[in-house]
């Protein structure tokens, strides 16, 4: 029987804790920074392209998203009625609900299937050469190896990802129109372990966000390009990169070629960390002069390129770190000094006092100068900052700062202590300095947004001072 849900029912269902619900069902959910990845398996393989953040989800592979009710419909095969009732646990304002929870129907999984190919690829060839300035022999190479073609129905360009046996496993489609909204989509049931790529005999793998970026880079750095390996991630996800490294033992160097904008900079940092966690140490980055390598190509053909977009948050944090200066600290009074600075929201003072106190303590533990220890800690803050994990609004960062302050002050009350305890005290002070720097950065970001400055303007102002 059809159920008419109240607006309150629908609101509660859509804002249900999706991660907790999925875990209760035994679904595979993996925490990544401040977000979660939903990992599922279908006829096309195992996928991790779905990000869950708060009450929202987004499928990067198929470029769609929404809230909890739609998630149950899309991935678990529930009807709209059953999705709402399931998320409400059977408790809703509607006069009629299903009498018992039923097993969700199994979703119908269609096999991965490439779009039908056109008899030629004239439109795609014209688009890539005349609008994107890709070298014609590069296009011909990938077309000859059946990794690129024109689809019959819409004349879009199709980029094909194959497995180690050359079998198509993944495909992405991009419109070739020169006007209107750009159309990009990953073909349904693509296996995200594979993507548009080329593998040569050298040990170097170049990694890109999208196929056009990859083709543009090859055009720019054309000489002996086939000896190297290249892969486009169709976004910023690591599955295909890790699979490529696993299946090609000759690869021993990874060059990240993500965009020169906020998303690309974060992606490079995130991928570098993931690769290191998986045992890959030789990781480098080539940064395009403009937003991406196709914009660099356009500039060579005397067109106005889309410029690079500075990562304002990262720039401001690193600037804050560089401004820190060591000050000799009376450790017996450090707790009181930190409390006064916190009460006045003087974030830079908190960072200076906390980091200087941490350096003083580590100097005693390691029998080195406090100045040297301060420089080491400052360098650690610089190298360790990851903007992609620095999420949340000011109130949440203030909450973290207060917790870090409480822990550091509590530890300072126990000073002097054993060497091991002194290391713990120094660590809590370092964490406090880090938290204060993030609050300072967030405050500066907010101030500049209120003044109506763009990221580019903010960096230009900073550079001119």
C-alpha cells in the first residue's frame, strides 16, 4: 500500500546517519580524512568512487549524488517507500507502514558495455586537434590501439581503460561540443581499477586527473613519449594508479601531474600520502603553468588560458608557519601564558608559545639547542600540513583548539617529569601550536572573504607587501 509521508518524515529520513546505517548492514565503509568511501562490488568489479560527507553522498564515477533516501534507491535497490521507512526504522507519522521489514530486492546489475562506435572519428579528431590542440599522431596512436573512439549515437569521444590483457573494463565519455555545458560521464558498471592509460618500458608513471590532460601533456613533451607510462584517473581517486603499479613491476617512479588549482593541489598531496602508505617512495610532481596542461597548450597557440588558482588556505597556513619565531619560555609559567592568549583568541601567540615551549622541552630531552629544535618543529609543521584534511568551520576548529589547550596545560602541570613524559608534553604542545595555526588560517580566510577578495587577489596582495 502506498504511504504518504509527512515533511518531517522525509527530512528525518534524508538526514539519517548514512554511515552508521551502512555499517549496521555490514556494508564496507572506509574513513578517508573527514569523509567516508562506500566500497561496493557489482558485475563490473569493486568500486570506491562514492564519497559520503555528513548527510550527503556523491558518486564521482557517475557524477551524481544526493541524500540518504536516494542512496538506498541507487545502491541498495530499495523503492522510495521502503527507503524512507527503512531509514526511519519503521517509525513515521504516516498512517500506514509496511508490517514487517522485508529483504531489500537485489539490484539488477547490467554488465559493463562500451557505447557503440561510429564508423569514423572525424568529429572527435577535429575536436581534439582544432579545439584542444592535441597532436594528430598521439590521437592516431590511441585510436589504433582501440583506447579512443567516437560513439555512434552522440559523437562523443570515448576513452577506454583496459586490463592487463587488453580487455576493456572501464570507459569515460566526453562531449565534443564547443558550446553549452560540458558533458562528462563514466560508463555504467566500469571497473575503477582500470582507466585510460598507456604503459611503456621505462620505470616512470605520469598520473593525470583526466584523459585530455594526459593527451595534452604527451603533446607538450612529445619526444620518445611512448617509452613512459601514463594514466588518467577520471577524477582524483587512486584505485587505477595502485592497480597499475601492482600490475607493472617495472614502474618505480610516480610523477603527479594534477591541475594547478585547489582540487589538483589537494589531490597531489592526498595521492602522495596514499602512495607512501603503500610503499612507493619515488614520488614527484610536475605543475602546469596555467590551470592544467591543456591550458598550457592553448597558451602556446596564442589563446588566453585559464590561469592557475592558488590554494589560499595552504598558502596562508604556510605563511603563518614561516612567521613563527622562537622565544625563550619559562616553562613554569607557560600554562598561564597559553590560557591568557586563548582567552583573547590570539592564535599566533598561542602557536609561538606552544612551539617554543615544545622546543625547550625537546632540547632538554635531546641535549640540543632550543633554537635548533624550534627550527625542526617549524619544518615539521610546514611539511606535515595537508589542506585536504583541514576541513570544518571555525567553530569546530575552535573546539579542537580548546581540547588541545586543555591537554597541553594538563601535561604542563606535571612538568618536570621523566624523559618519556617530557616527550608526551612536547607532543601535546606541538599539537596545540598546529591547532592554533589552523584557527589563524581560518580567521584570515574568513576576513578575506568578507572583504570580497578572490584567492588570486589575496595572493597578489600578499606578494606585494
